[in-house]
């Protein structure tokens, strides 16, 4: 029997109980009712329950999810909702340079870096850090320095830690032939078309219409899959992020915002306003702030000269007392401390122990740590982000985009870029095999003010 992850009611209750507790909601009665009905409070790593649910358990799950949807959420001044309120309590806006003369090269570098960083982390998505370490140690390649390979990995290690079965094998160095499809690239490509078509003033309704017209349902995951389902069921886009969506503070929105920043060089708050409309279709609170942060990083990276300025710009769009701001501060502080690699990885693991591997907080901290420690060099920063072992392809993509934008395409290491063959596979209609140089050209046109008014 096929099970569709991230949507089965009996799989969502335990996740929703965690999300609701994080928001300060009183879920004790509902948790007791779920256990009494035969449900489990354990949260499986892959989002699906390990046993087929009985019809009665599913019916209880549906009822409890409806109750959880309407459960009151305490006001939290650290987590404002409206974009103006968010920016009002964000960090200070740093002074950013004007658009550089090499803007086109830096935007191309951003696209190439994002693809390369994603490619690096793709084979080991879902493999925890101890598995990544064992794979690399078996080859004498720890710490990570280049794309993964299966050649020479002992059979028992491969059995314990199988590559990402969906598309990981095409990301191994011996098999790479262009950038394989990944949602970390699908969303920026799709959002580029959205801004071209509608303009910078697009709304959450425009985002919803774009998803339904262009995104195959099987290419969306976690909060995005829930929001997509909600749209198909007629839920208003303004409500999709909160209806049966326990993944609303996970990393999904963060991976969608880079192109908004590249299209608004040196204006992180304008980038954040676009990211806000995109993110609020599927995410709330720290999950939503994650996309604002990523868009601001991208906006600064195409004009700035150093990582610290880029990270300062990211904090200028995030509520200063939010969980996301605290995670980013933790990552930056750890990256500056000058500790050993193993000590840093252990500190990240300890700080976020028990958090789901695709939550926004642990991954944002990893991004901030890798950028700070690695100093903006793709070949150093992307491996650091991936070795932490959370959402490896997504953190690799985000740091890769920042590093590529900082130095520009001409300065990126050729051995990292050549296997991309200037193309990205995608299931977005009419775009499979799209040239990275063409995406960069279109983005640059937006960045210099040629967008649709």
C-alpha cells in the first residue's frame, strides 16, 4: 500500500503536538486523547508512521488535528506576524555598497554556487552526521572537501548509509552530468518567472496560482506539500500555512528566497518583502523568518565584499528576539570562536539535539556557522555546512549561493563548476535542462530594473 508522506492524518498529530508546544499552546488534553486512541507521540525521521494506521485511529487523528488548528496561540511579542511589524523589531540595516560593475558575473556566480552547494549535499540528504563521517572516513576523505563518490566505499558502510535513493546517485562525482532536479533549484527558477510575470508587488495569491500552474504535486514536501493540499481543498492562501501544517517552522520557505535577493541587489528589506509574500503561503514565525533571512543574505551577497556584512544584512530583516535570530547568533558566535571542527560539529549537535533534521533553526545556525568559519569560499564553506548532517542539500545550496555571489562566477573553482555543464534538470513545465547562464541573464535584467511594472 502506497503511503504519501507528510499528509496522512495519523502521521501529522505527533508533529503538530511538537509544533503547538513550541508556540506555547496547551496540548496536554489532546496529547492524552491521542495516546488513548492508540497513537504515538514518537516523531519518525521520515515523516511517516512505521505501521499502517487503523481506520479508527485515522478518524481520531483527523478530529484532533481540527481541534489543534483552532487551539488558541498565546501572543508572543518576539514573533510578529505582519511584515512591517517584523522589520520594526529586526536588527539594524548595515551600510551596503552600490551595485558593483561586475553584477552580472556575481549573479551568475550565485546561481552556479547554489547549484554546486546543493549538488554536494544531495547524496547524503537524510544521512545523519555520524553516517556522513563513516562514509568519508572509510575513503580517507574526512573532512569533506569535494563531491561524494561511491567508489571504494565498503559494502557494509553503503548498506548502513545508503545514498539518497531519489536522486543521490546522480550527484556522485562519477555520475554527475549537469545539475539534477532538486526543489532547492525548482523554487528559485519558478520564483524568477513569478517576478518577471507579475512584478515585485506580487501577493500570496499570485504565489498560490503559480504553484498550482507550475509545480508538480510530487515535487513538493513537508510544509509545501501540506499547503499545496490545502489549496486543492479550497483553503484560502492566507490560511494555508496553519491548516493541518505541523511543518510551518521547518526549512521549506528558507530555500525559496534567494532569487528575490539577487533581483534586488543591496536592498535586503525589499527582498524580504517579496520573500514574505512567498513564505506566508506555507510557513509561520521562524519558518517564515527563514525565507526573509535567506533573501536578505542573497541581496547583500551580490554587492558586499565580506561574509560578515552579508550576515549583518540577514539579521536586519529578522525579529531580534526570535528563535531564528538566536540560532543565527549561535552559529556566528561558534564560527568566530576558532574551535576545532569536531568541537564545532559537536556543539551544533548538542544545541539542537532532538530537533527534526529539516527544522529551520538547526539549519539556519549551520548556515551561519559555515559562512562565518569558512570565510565565504565555496570550496570551504559548502563542505562545512554538509558535514553538520541536517538538511544537507539545502544548507549547501544556501551557502553556495552566498559564496558564489561574493566572488562572482569567474572566481569560482573550475572543478566544482565544470560538472554542472551549465544546465539544471527540472520538472517545471518547459524548463528542463535550462541553462544556468540564461537564468542568470534573466535575473540580472530584473536586478538592473527591467522587471515588469
